[in-house]
């Protein structure tokens, strides 16, 4: 009898442990959400700006909608002291980073910071190379909850080794710190970074435009959507493909393009790091960033990245399976004319002859119950985003 119990227990343990094993250290079980200074403010960061962003995150309702991390990107650091400790810009951060982290925490938010695996950051501030343990210790002492770690000035360094070194240093610091790998997808981090970082950039730097491209690798929203299309197998709880931070509200996109951008990031289960000026945000932009039904698609506990199931040139259908057996569906119109786009139940993985309830996530309304297919008119450079729930 006792041996039967033992066998039963031995069989049960792997089952009980499975979610933990899959999720690594238990951090970032859903894609991280927050705000980062870079897209709008570049090097123009200060404690005043970061405090104002934290205030606005709360007052705009974004914190209540799930945004949590307030992250200072490049340019907060100026030098190392005689002992090698990284020093924050005393003019822009006169109270120091610990006081700033405390202020962010006091609002019920989490605090993030930025460094680089090389000798210098992309903006030529001191990088963390050969200071990994020292920097990780400083971050832990300051109360850092999230580190974005860039890849400039890394000549001759091995990518995996460099990121693994900081990953280990963060773990050794004793503080749970989400680790965001930022090497622009160069070495296909989706093939090696699970267990090292919680998210990894899959593409070059996003630009505030629909389809522009820069010679140095920056790219518009639509190019990033295309680069993400084949990466759905590599994302999941604790290990996310990162198509870069949001440009929603930064003036280079029309309202339909902003909605399309946000819808795709949610379908990709992407980290949702707002990158706009929160204090000056217009209501229409706040309504996009705080659409809870779209955010629920991003944060769905199944953690599956969505994928394209139909490509008719200008018209596409994308789906993301959700934990409750429904599907998030994007009808995407790349063209310049309003057009009808149809999704059939078969292509979105539902019983072809079955009935399903269709909800429009931007109209925030049920459209009705349909059998076999659903068609909607989609504006140019726009999406209709749906949640389709089978009726059994
Ligand atoms: C790189 C990153 C950006 C930003 C800048 C800062 O380009 O990809 O997201 O962090 O560096 O210099």
C-alpha cells in the first residue's frame, strides 16, 4: 500500500511542478506592462520626468488597467566612482536612484532601469561589462524591479555569455528582477534566451511611423508585425518575444494605426511598455492604452503569441487562442481603401458548422451569434479586433 502511495506521489509531483518548471522563476508570467522613457524623451530623462510619469500612470487609470513598471531608459548614468560604482547624473537625479525607486514604489508601482552589456550604452554612458555583479548589487540595493539590458559597444563579446552573466548576477543579488534582453533579434535570442531573460527584443528599434524604415535598422510598426509573424512558437509565460515599446500616442500614427499597433501587440502577447508623454495624453489615446478587453488578450494566462492564418495580400486574418477556448481575432487591412474581410471558423480553429458569439473589442460590444464565418468592414491601415467564443 505504502509503495502504491509512493508511486502515486511520484507520478503527481511532475504534474504539480509542471507549471513552475515551465514558468522558470515565476517572474513575468504574463507580459510585463509599464512605461519607458526612451520613445518620447530619449536622453532627456530626470527624476522630475520619472515622478511625473508615475503620477500620470496612476491618475490616467493606466495603473488600474495593469501598467506596473516605470522604466528609465538610457542616459541616467554618467560615470563610475573610484570604487567602480555606477553614478547617476547628479543634476538630473539629485535625490539619487534609491529615493526615486522609493517614490515609484510608494505609488504601488514597480521601478526599472537600463544598462548595456558592453563597455558603453548606445548613448555612450558607462556600460556594465566587467561590472555585472557590482551593478546588479547596486540595483538590488536601490529597489530595482526590472532591467533592460542593451547591446551597443560589445565588440568581440559572445551574446549568450554576456546576457547569461548579467542574468546570474541579478539572481545572485537576491532581488526578483525582470530581465529584458535588448539585442534587437540579431542572434535569434528566441532560440537561446529562455531561462536567461524574461523577454527579448525580436526586432530593431521601433519608429513612430506606420511603414518607414531607417538605414541603421529602425522600422515602422507594420515591418515589426511582419517580423513577429514566424516567432509564435518561442513565446510563453516567463519568456516573451518583445516587438519593442509602444509608439501609441506619439503623433506619427493615425488613430486607426494606433489601434492596429496596440491590437497587434496584444495579439502577440507582447510586453506593453507605453512610450508616450503620459502627462499630456489625449483622451482618445488613453482610451486605446486602457482598453481592458484588448489588454486581457495580451495578458491571457495561456500566454500564446498569436499568428497569421490567412494572407490575401492587403487583407489578413490573425488569431490568438485564449485560455477560455475563445479566440482573439484580428481582421487586418493593410490597404488604402475600406474593405470587407471575412474570418471563417475553420481557419480560426473552430468547428466549421458551429455557432459562436462575436464581440468587437474596440466597439466594446457583442455583435451577435454567427455560424461558420464573420465578416466586417475594416478601415485602411486598420483592424477589427474580435473575441470569438464558441457556443457548445
Ligand atoms: C537602443 C535600444 C533602444 C534604446 C536606445 C537607448 O537603440 O534598442 O530601445 O534603449 O538604445 O540608447
